[in-house]
């Protein structure tokens, strides 16, 4: 199985168990919005039994590759498991693809992986169903854990400012106001107007910290810090968040739950 991102790869691995061998194309620190396939990627995709990706245009131009290869093999967008009424849209009508930051919502994609694997390998359908139920239960417990930790942040200080707009679902699910320099895709460029508007917001609200992202340049975030300093307000970089990719394999942040826990811990420590 070839999967686009680490988050997708973990879902397939947990549901498939010993029956699947997963290759993840976009590893730690990789921005899926801008990702371009290498010749080796095309070979891996062409030889895969199944392709699984997040969807909702997260993977940018890779979506065209998945669609073309999907004419000859299963090509599964996990986000199809999320009801359309649960999806967020920008003011321009573009769907926000960062659905995994609402942990309970991400639990809904587990059934898509289960059904895809059962359809491809029906003799082990019951095993996939058991694995899926077990993993989904873990995600529901993780969602409850996140809710308990966010309560530690006073409501007046629940403002999360990041490099790009990846945390909309997180904000909606856990009651945090979210602002970002760039839009939902890092292909968009932030202008002076956007940075100045955020500087004004940070100064007016007395926000103590902003956050960089592991897969996005910190240049614009540092411009915010400098802009606030020029206005006499000290704002610090509260830490690095994982947004479009998980951490390196073998680290706590290299798992979905570890990534979520790292982000929540970083945010709560900096804002409370």
C-alpha cells in the first residue's frame, strides 16, 4: 500500500495490521500542498496494490496522479468518510483539508480504510473490522484527553496564531480562536497587509505567544514577532507545531497520537 502522508499511513497500518505493508510518500517535515512526485514515487505508486490519500486537495497536484492511477487500481481518499456538513470552507469557498486536527472527526475516516481493505482482501474482512474498532476507540479517548487539557487555557487567552491556516478544525472542536498568516494552502503568499493586521491583533489582545510549524518556513512568524516588538509588545515563539506532517519515525511525534499530544502540550504551556 502506498499512502500520501504519515497520518494516512498510520490509519492504514492500524486497520490492516500484519496484512499490509505501507510506504509513505510524504515524510516528516514535508509540505503536501507543494509536494511534487519523484520518479521513484511514480514507480512505487504504479506498483502498489492500493493508493490511500487524505483528499480534499490536501496533496495539491498529486491529486491528479492519484486520479490517473485510480483508473487501474483502488485509489482511496480517506476524507470521503467525513460528512460534507462537517467540512469547513474558506470565504472563497475552498474546503479546508486539515480534518485530522479534530480527532473525533478523524476517527470517522477509519471506516473508509476498513471498507477499502475488506473490499480488496475480503477473506480478512473480520480482522480489519476488529482492528478498525480498536483504533477508533483509541482516537475517541484521545479526543477526550485533548478536551480536558485545553480547559487549562483561560478562555480570554485561547487565541492560536500560526504560519498557515491548518488549525481550523482544531479551533472549532476544542474552542480556540485561530488566526494564520497564510491561507489553508501554503501556495498562497502572505502580504504586508495580512502581517500588519495580525500584529495589530496580537498587540490589542496582549497575546503572549505565536507558533511556527514543522513543515512551513518560520519567516512570516518571525516577522510578526518583530512587528510586535516595534509596537512595544513582546510576543515570543511558543514552540513548533506539527501541521501537515507528523514527526520523524521512531519519535513520540512520529505517531498520530504523539503529534496531537505534542501540539496540545505546546499550545497550553505557551498560552496559559
